[in-house]
């Protein structure tokens, strides 16, 4: 059986900076943590796996295929980036809904998926509030809702605990375990 994520001699450098160096790995576990300090290459690896960066050398494959510019692979993946990119006056629901529409869902499917994802991340009571009123933790949860809304097989969470209080972190651990128990593979990058 082929691992869901495979890297062979994977390297990425930015000028003189080596972000990932000659990485070989197979990821088959339901939950995998990429742990290390800032600058260790965790986010760079995720962006290579998502096809957002082209490798400087080597190869990365998801589901046996290269991800870069490959919609067949990318449609099976959810991604919660470390950084925020919101229209501040939009509501959390609108953020998730419109990205679902952009991804190709019909109106009804996008609405149901957005509502379900907001419920999973404990954002239902605030999903119709403007994002500009959200705390850091709420912003994190609405980004995760967006990543979950298409029901991916593989989910990348880049620093998902940032901004979460202890209760929010406990809820996130429970959510990640529940997703894995339901059959989703989750890759979590964290320095926590």
C-alpha cells in the first residue's frame, strides 16, 4: 500500500536559506504532528505538499500523485493556513460559504457545508457576526471550519492552536481526534 503522503529527497531553498533539506518520509498515520521551533521547515513542507511551492529538488506525492496544479489531488485536501486573510466586514459564515461556492459547490450544498463546519468548530453562535469582531481564537476556528467544509480526506492544519485559550486547545484536540476516528488523515504543524 502506498503512503498517503510521500517525500523523496525533498528540498526547498529560498536563495541561501535552506527551508527543507533532503527529506524522505512516508505518512500513513491518521494524525501526524510536525513539531519544531519557528523556522524548522514545517510550513514549507506543508506548502510543498499542497503544491503551493515547487520543490527545489526531490519529489512529494499525495495519494500517489504530484499535487502541484493537480485538481484531482487538491480536491481531496483541506488546508488551514497559519496566517489570516479575511475580508474583515464579512461574517464567518460568509467566509466559509463563499469559499465553498468558489470551490464549485452549489448554493444549497455550500450553505449546508458551511453550517456543518461552523458547528464542528463551535462557531455556530458567532458565525453571523463580522470577522472583525472575532478574537484570535475565533478567527482560527473559522479558518478551520473553512478547511473542513468540503469534507476532505486529508487535512493540513498549520499552527491551529495559535490564539486558542486552554479550553479552545482542548476542544481542538478532541476535534482532531474525532476527525481521525471518522477516517480523515490530519497533519498538524505546531511549536506547541
